[in-house]
């Protein structure tokens, strides 16, 4: 009998603790979420100071060197690209195109700064989504969805219109090879 009574008491205490946890979670979510959730939210939207090479909210556009020569990188060392169909401060890659080629955009209060070796002028403009897109010498900058790590250049030459962004911010004068040796560029170009 004593064991059954303790078991029932333990179950009652566990149930009460569970109800308290649910009520506490509900209360904290109505006031802006738990401290852990609030602390995690900014890191999902912006890189850490170490990842961007600068203070939080300031993104450094850096220069990387690889088989294609020197090119620009953005958040977490990911390669930045230009689309030759764009014109100055006018991004034409929208809609389904942007799922393969996400624009390099800034949230309110964020800024961008050139790293060592960037000689073109970095600016921002409001794209068709109303977001502030980063450009170099007016050329809108993008990432490529199939670049999975820093230094990947899988988008180089796709469709004869997508090229790694160079530090001077100039449009490529000739179409380079479709992709560097050893890359995993898709066999068919994505939709533009």
C-alpha cells in the first residue's frame, strides 16, 4: 500500500510540474518568448561578429582567391555573383529566379563595408521586394543556392549570364568556362 501511495503521489507531482511548465511557457511566449528563444532569433537573421569579420549588423564584403582568380564573398565566406542581365541598381532576378539566386540584402539597421582588396564602391538600393540589396558599382549582388560552403563557385558561367563578382565591380567582358574543374555545377541552368 505504501508503494502505491508514493507512486500516486509521484505521478501527481509530475503532472503538477508538467502543468506548471506548460503555463510558464504560455506566459513567457505571450510576453515575447523565452530568453533562450529570444537570444537565438538574432543569430538566425545575422551572422556572428566572427562570421562577418566585424561587429554584429555590419557585413564585410571580402576578397577570396581560387581557381577563378579573385572574387567577392559575403556572409560566412559565401561567393557573391553578378547577373549580366541586370542594369545599374536594378535587379531582374526575381520570383522563381531568386530561389536559385538569393539577393544579398540587408535588414533595417545593418550596414556593409568593403574588406581589404575591394576596390569597387559598395552601395545599396531598394529591390522589387522592397529589401535593401547590396551592389558593387551598381551591379546587384547575389548568392548561388548550390554553393554550400565558403569558396564554392558552382554558379560561375551558368547560362552565360552569372559570374563571380570581382573586387573592382566590373562586368565580365568574356564568358569564362561554364564551371571550374571539380565543381558540381548543375547540368542544366536554373530558371532566371
